[in-house]
C-alpha cells in the first residue's frame, strides 16, 4: 500500500513539474534560431521556422521600430507598439519581447492581461499610475505612482493597466517574458467579442441593465 501511495505521489509531482515547465516559452535547443517564413531547409521551433544559422547576420538581431511615438489619437489616448517575434524574428526561442507605450495627458493603457508573460515596465517620460489586481477570491489591488526612471512589475496573467496622471505626454517601455506574450483587453474582449456574448449573460455577470450592456456592445464592435 505504501509503495502504491509513493508511486502516485511521484507521478503527481512529475505531472506538476511538467506543467510548470510548459508554462513559459520552451528553452532553445541551439544558440540562435531566427524566425523565417520560408520552410525550405528550415527547422520548426517555438512556432516559427528557423533560418539556417550559417545564413544568419547581425541585422537579424537588430530592430529600429521603437524610436517613433505611436499614434495616440484614439478613444483611450494611448498606443502600444509591440516588438514580438512577429515583428522581430530574431526573438524566436529567446523568450523575451518588448513594447513601447505612448500616452497623451490622462491617456490610459486599459485593463488587460498577457496570458503568456509577466511584464516589467520602466517610465521614460511623464508620470503614470500603474496597478494590477490579483486573482479570485482576494482581488487585491496593488498600485503605485511612477515617475521618470521608476520600474513596476506585473505578474503573469493578472489584470493590469497604466494611466497618465500628468499634464504632459508620457512614454514607457516594457519587457515581457515571452516572445509572443499575447494581450487580452478586458473591455474589448467582453463587450466586443465576435460573435457578441448574449447580453443577458453580461447583464447578470456585471449586474447591469441589459440596455447598458447592449449600448456597450455597440461601442466596442
């Protein structure tokens, strides 16, 4: 009986270790693996075909896309410029990516999650209020006012946001722990899904009048 229990415990621990090991991007199995769209003479790793390492050049690891401000002329007053493996193939298998976030005064990067990455954000210009909320059932809210040079971390998978509380434009840059972190903006996903979620469900879930839900669904379509 004891041997059987020990065996089950060992299996459970192995399953847990396997789950934890697969919770983040896989470790690379070679020094470099620049993503390439041409599958000829390539190896498929981490969702991308790898360029022949002997044909790889320094430019494969170079990107200039963060020097220009993003377009903040929108309803939320912010813009996120992504540098993931989709824009920068040299990130393939490295388990990292970056974003630049621009904010007009009182602009917000709305509450959202990254399903595959934790995040560390640094303020380059301006003053931001940054925060995140923990999972059920506590829903603890952690927030901090950040000034130029300040750093704030957002744990993997938790709802978080940044809000420009200053009177001038703000800029931040963030690093994420996945080459393809993904992003789910809570309001857009909830009220702008395709096809729409039944408004009766959302009215019940958010304790709102059904007409309010329908109004929001029109706004986010």
